[in-house]
C-alpha cells in the first residue's frame, strides 16, 4: 500500500510535467492544426535561462517569471518569423520547420551552456542544484497512510491544477479565449467576424512556450539539474499524453499527462522484470498505439462530425 | 446615400483573374442582389469586398476608401459577411457563436446580451438551441445562426453569400423573409449574391447580373425580368 501510494504520487508529479508540455502542444494544435516538435526544446532553452538567472543570484520566483517571459517571446517570434510564412505552403513544411527548430535550439543550448548537467561545481556554478519551486530537502515530506509523499510532488501537482484552472477561465470566460476557440474551429469565419487571427496565433504560440518553460523548470527541479537530453523523453510522453487526452482538449492534456505519468511509474515499478527503467518509454508508444486504434480523437477530443 | 461603391474592382486567385473591373453600388436601406450562375464570380465578389482575397481597384464605404484594410478592420468599419455554406464555428455553442460575432464591439456586455436576446426573438429556433454545438444544427438553422452572428457586430452593410445553397425551398423562403424584415424594420442594407433568381429578385431593390466576372446588366427587378433573354436564362420561363 505504501509503495503504491508512493508510486502514485511520484507518477502524478512526473505526469504533471508531461501535462505542462502537452498543454503547450494542445494550445498550438487547436489554433493551427500543427504539431510543434520543438515544444520540448523551447522549454529546455527557457530552463537554461532560468539556470543562468540563478547563477546571477536571482531568486527562483523571479527567474521563473523571466524564463516564462523569454518563453512567450520565443514562441511568439517563432510563429511570426518561421511558422507563418511556411504555414501557407503546407502542414508538412511546418512539420519540417519545427523539426529544424528542435535541432537548432538543442545545438544553441549546447553552444552556450556546453554538454554537461548544470549546475556543476566543476565549471564553477554558484548553485548546488537546480532550484526547485517547492521544498525538496530529504526531510520535506508528509506521511499519508505510511507512505512518504514528497512535498515537491504535491506542490507540482497542485501547480498544474491551478494552471489548468486559469486556462479554463481563459478559454471560457475571456474574449481572447473566445477568439482562440473561434480560430481553432474555423479560421476563415474567425476573420469574417473581425478576429485578428494572426494576433491570436502569435499569442497562442507564446502562451504554449511559456507554459512549456514552466514544465521545463519544474522537471529540472525534480531532476536537480538541467542537461541537453532533459526534454527528449518528456516530449515523447507529452505527445502520448496529448494523444490520450485528445489533441484539441486542454483538460484532456492535463489528465492524459497525469495518467501517463502514473502508468509509467507503475509499469516500471510493478512489472520491473519486463518493463523496468530502460523500457518505460515503450509505455508511451503502447498508449499512443492503443488510443489511435481504439479512439483516435482521444478521451476528451472532439471527433470531427459534420451534418450534411 | 451611397453606402458601398466599388470601382475597377479586380480580384482572383494567384495568376487567375476572376473579377474584371467590377462597378457596384449599394445605397443605404437597399437590398441589392447580384445574380450569377456557377463560376460567375459571386463568391469572389464577396471575398474581394470583405478583404479576404487580394484585390485591386477601390472599395469605398460611406465615401472612405477601405481597399487597403485587413478583413478584421473592414468588419470594424461595419461590413459583416455571411460566408457561403456552413460558415459557423461548429465546435462552439450557438451562444458562443453569437458572442464571437460581437467580438469587435466595445460597448459592454449588457448591450451585447440585449442584442443576443433580440436575435433569439427573431430566430426562436436558435434560442431553443443556445447551448448546443453549432455543428449539430440543421443547414437552415446554421444559416440563420450565421446571419444572426453577422448582425451581432451591428453592421451597416450585410453581405450574404448564397444563403439558399443546400437549403430546401421552404427554408430559403423563410430565410429571405427574415432578411426582408430586417431591411424594412431595422433599415439594414444588404448585398446578396444568389443563383436562385426567382426568390431573390422578389425582395431586391436593384439587381446586377454577373457573367464571368463582369456586370452584364443592371436595373430594378421588374426591368430585368421584362428583358426576354435575361428572363429565359435566369428565371426559366
């Protein structure tokens, strides 16, 4: 029982990171139907920025705001300069561009911060570990039915719930949310009711990248360091989460992320002999396959139905 | 007074020019109908006016040149378009469709809500379905929703792109009756393109005939239906 609860909470906090990256994927997909392959790497760049701010002595709260701000700008600029010009050509062109951006950002991170886990006393980092948003000393845990649950796990989980609540308000009760929904539903008609669709797309990309930045920082905090490979598997899990929840449903992305996180941890823990730590990425692949075969629109996605 | 005037309007898609020097006028309070067969350039005319395709020549609204404006700014100037076919937001509720129609307005929620109630009264079937997703409505209901949505922006000119398309004749009649009533009671000016000549000419103040991107005849409905060749080609009797 203790082990189960522990794995459950570890899974939820791990899954929260997937949720955050998946949320970014979904926000962009809803607006344009594009899958942003660089979502994880955009987040990683911002995570490095947060590390750098920490090196300069800024508290993690301020660093996070700067990192998310950089994320917003990065996303918005990417949409305007890279995506918009090729989006007119084809979906495939956008796919290639985001793939290129994925490579470029990882190369850029390497060029600036070198291929090593940071912070690193060997290169003179001032920080001992990547700053966590929540208490994460070995003594920071609560006892739940005998299981030691890290405060950090609980904090991360709550953070995702709060963020989801904010997004829910955005999509359902604001003009910007209405405009985003309208563009997602029918971009041509959105123009005809006077929505500035270009602006909406730019803001969507910015928002997605800012949320991704939050995900990267949370994950680096759990992981205690940031390195060039940090987001590779996260991105794969996040894609699985978005597929599971439905690519056009923010709520689905959150739930999908949490479910994948839990499944991953349970599979690695309980089916140790044949899944274990090495094969657990395979869990994501299995989930993607099963969802696509059984319910292609995902748990909460809208199946495209049209009355004729 | 002239509300809309186009002069030398040319537009098309890529290398293909569809409209050739179109001269059109809509006066305030008029219902102007553009008749044309398939491929005559009816939808292109609508798109050229609403700015959703590149155009040359000039489009003037109340004397002001709107040729250079983007589609969203043309809506802000008071031109609302009901797109061809099902131009609603299918995943959004009926109510959210109407809210989206009012997205350019800055006069406060209470006035927008009041307008919404007003159009619910005009289109009772939309009121019954206000929480439903627009995609689940019938073709006629969606067309009414598209019109109500366009009216939510309080336009001075309503552009209707072939509202009868895909609708049963009775539904079309009902729809045209609504447009006529809005014109009479609210003084709404309308520019409407149609192939369905019989129904549309009924309510038209003036009619243009469009053939392969050129205006080939114009006049009142009575004048045009008196012309033998036109009557045979468009009215079928």
